[in-house]
């Protein structure tokens, strides 16, 4: 039935219908609230039925948003995939909004209303902070941009009411969060994410594809937003002269075959420029590199990879190995391996004696059993699991600080993979070989052997599939071993990370550990001494000017923009240095996929513009310290910062006590 809205009478009729449905919804929610936990499923159906009718009404989404927090607390999402908003994936929203099942449509609409309420500050959720909710909604809009800007195609028209509902929900989100210029906001968000050089760029590439569609169908006014969007689109779909019109791989290769040497050099440099500008690799770039393997005596690969002096030196010494890596890892299904390889070479790690044989072993590796099934499940059949894994290895070794945990509670394992890639890359390849060939990991804890095959599943279950191939392979095993190390520490006084971190990560972790809270009570313990000790360990003005030799694991108390405690989180301190303005900053690695976060009270993590290198987050020293609850230090140092002025200690203490430590003071 087509709803007309052409008269005042119709408007009044619609308002009355919405008011009646709102009352019916309130009754259904009240019954759900009163239901016992085991009976929630019985009362969810009536709520969803009314929701389906409300969201079809003009203004209905506003009604749902007003009741989103109440429905959540009542248990509407209990027992469903929507029960944990912090792990939801924005790329799935569009499909669910057009589901053939009205209950799924209603659940997704209610979930988005919940995110809107949190993003606007109208509601709070223990596992979802305001900036996180806004970020999620921005990604949803980016991934479905054509449904906001574009003209429905034939496929969309055949979906009828389902497509209309999707478009209505997306438009409501875009209007309500104040995205007057959605494209401008999304382009800025994409560039912000790209500056962090994540290993996983699939979602970003999907966003850019949607922007390309929107530009083609709708266009936008000239200006910086359009220029930024076109730079992104051209980096993926036409970064060079011969690929600018996005002709398709077959036509592009024909053009290469008739190009002269000067033209080929321009192509190579154009690809390198676009790749290093964005961190993204075009499919045309992958095709060019494969084609260049067979091109004459003049090597084009170093130019196409944009290698610096260190990378060129590696090329001269290990050309055969590098060509084999290109041949086996860089494909249209795995183009990002090219960027990983370029960064790996510029790191110079091939000059580390064990690395060449380790990579040659990786080239010969054959994945078996469950490990093979996991890679195939996570990445599909476009290329072999061996190719996916090798491409993942190059990306992780080239971009260690780009490793992310995905939507998984596995920050410890993600941090370990990143730090091994940074500090001990041949050891990481050793672990990869173990799991790929034998589907187990062997490690030790203070001389006690631990075999992951003998252990129950940890928090990661059978492992993530929304992560990079190295993480998909290793995380389930690392998670089990980490949990087992915790069990072996049972009964010891203090925080178990004191013993776990050096054993789990490596010899370079300092053997002493400072903890801000009493493990048994959760209350602050000798907090001022904890703060002074951190200054004495890491601040150049109070530690004798000693720079850090190796990154050190640390634990932070994450807070949201309202300073509310969210949870404990594993990060790594990378270095401490002055920024351009002379302020001392801590530069750190955060495995949560996006380091740019607002932790409240002006503690906003910077990811660029303050001296950060790719993948680093940073905060001024005192602001960072205000969120630290655990760090490692050398045990031989017995005097801890007694000379540190009280006023600098007070800054960190006050910011902690006004946020995560507000209810943790003793007595």
C-alpha cells in the first residue's frame, strides 16, 4: 500500500497512527521488562512486530530512538548478535536492513537507533562510548553512500519496500547526526584512518568505492571535499596515466605492452606516489608489478614500490627473493601486499641474518588441516591460503603498528604479533610455521612447556576471521597460551602480568612491574609512588635522558568522552619525545584498530600532526600517565623519582581521579 502525505488530514491521520503505535510499543516494552531472563525471547517478538510497523511511519524512527535505551535495558537484543554493540560490523548493516525477515529489519533499526541515542548523548551504554557510536554510524553511511545519494537501480527497485526502508533509515541517520555534507565528513574520516596505516583496509576500500559511485551518480560542488574524494578514488581506480579512465586489467596490460621505457617509468612512479600517499594499493598496481617481473633488463619493481635508500640496498642484495615474493604474494586479490613489501624493505630487516631463510621457508610453506580451513573461511577462494598468508606476512612485517584486534577481545595477542613483527620478526615467522604445519603453538612459561593444542579455547574461541591472515592463523593459539600463563600465576601476589608479559612477549620486556591498583580490591595502592616511578622510568628529564631501547607493554584504563571507565586495555609504549611545540609526549601502539579516541577531560589521542609515525597514537606525558594502570620497569633501580615536583604529579593524579579512578580511592 502506498502512503500519501499530501494533506493536513493525512498528516493528522499519520500522527494519530504513530501515537497509537507508540502506546502499543510502550506496553510491549513494559511486558519485556517484567519478563524473567529465560522468558525474554517470548516477549521480544511483540516488540519487534510493533517496531516494524512504527519504522514504516513518517517520524517513526524518532520514536524508536527515544525508546532505544529502554528497549536495550529490557532485553530486546538478548540472545542475538546485536547484544554486544562493541563487536558489530558496519559492513553488515546494509544487508540486514533489506532482509526478507521483518524481525531482522526491526532489530537493525532498533540497534541503529541505540547507536544514535548514544552518539547524541541521549543514552549511555557500558560497552559503547559516544565517539565509538558516532564512528560506527559514519562508517555505515560510508558503506551505503549510493543509497543516500544515488538513483535506485533496477535491482534496488525490485526490492520495493525493503529498499525504501533502508534508504529511510540511512537518511534519518545522516540528518540526525548533523552530516549536512556527508561526503565531506566521510572523506575526512577516511583520510584520518589512512594516516594510521592499518593492515586491514577492506572497509576503507569499500567506503571509497561507494564514494566513487556517489561522485559518478550525484557529483558534488567543487572544493576541498571533492578534491580529497577524487584523490582517494584515483588512488584505487586510476592512479596513473594509463589507468586513469579505469579501463580494466586486460586493457591496461595491453597498453603496457606498447608503452616505451619513459612511459613505463612514469607508470611505476605514479603507482608508488599514490601508494605512499594513501597506504592503498590499486589492482592496476598489482597487475603492473606482476607484468614488470618479465620486463627486460631494466628493473621497474623498485620504482613501482617507491623504495628509499635502505629498500634499494635490500633490492640490490636480495633481488631474487624479492621477485619471488612479488610473484607469489602480489595478486589482484592481495594488492596490499605490495605496500607491505615496500615498507618491509625500507625497514631493512632483510639484513637481519635469520630473515632471508625465514622468508624462503615461508615461500615453501604448505598450510594443512584446520589452519588451512581457517584461512579459507576468512578470505575465500580467490587465491590459495598460502598466497593469502604470505601476503599477510608481508603486510604485518612491513606495517607492525597496523596490526589490529578486529572486533575481538584479544588485545594481548594483537599486541604480541605487532611487537614481534617490530622487534623479533624471524621469531614471528617461526610461530607462523608451527601453526600452519602442525596447528599448534609451543611456548614456555618459566621452563614449563605449553602446547596450545592441549588447552581449552580462550576468549577468542576458534579465532577471529575479521582480521589479517597472520592474526586469523595465530590468535586462537596465542589466546589459549596467554590464558594458561594466567592460570600458572594463580595464587601469586599482585598482578599476573608481572610474570606473563616477559614470558609471553620476549626477553626485552623489563622484569619489574608497577601496578596502580590493588588486585584484590581494585582500589588505588600507593598511587603517588606509582606516578613518580613512571616519571623516573620514562620521562627524559627524570631518568637521566635515557631513550627507550625496546617498546614496553603497558595497561591503560580506557575511558569514554564522559570520563566513564570502559575497561582495561593492553597497549605498548613505543617512545617518549618532545613534539614540535616542545611538549613531552608518549607515543604508543594501540591494537584496537583506531587509535584516535576521546578519553574525556581533554585527553584526546592524536594520531597525526604531533610528531607521530604511522601507526602511533600520542598524548602529552601527564595526560597519558593519567590513564596508565600498569607498566614495566627495570628491577635494579631502587629510587623512583623522589625529586619530581609535586605539581606535575598532581596533574596526572587529578585527571585519573576525575575519571577511571573516581571510585577507587581507599578509605
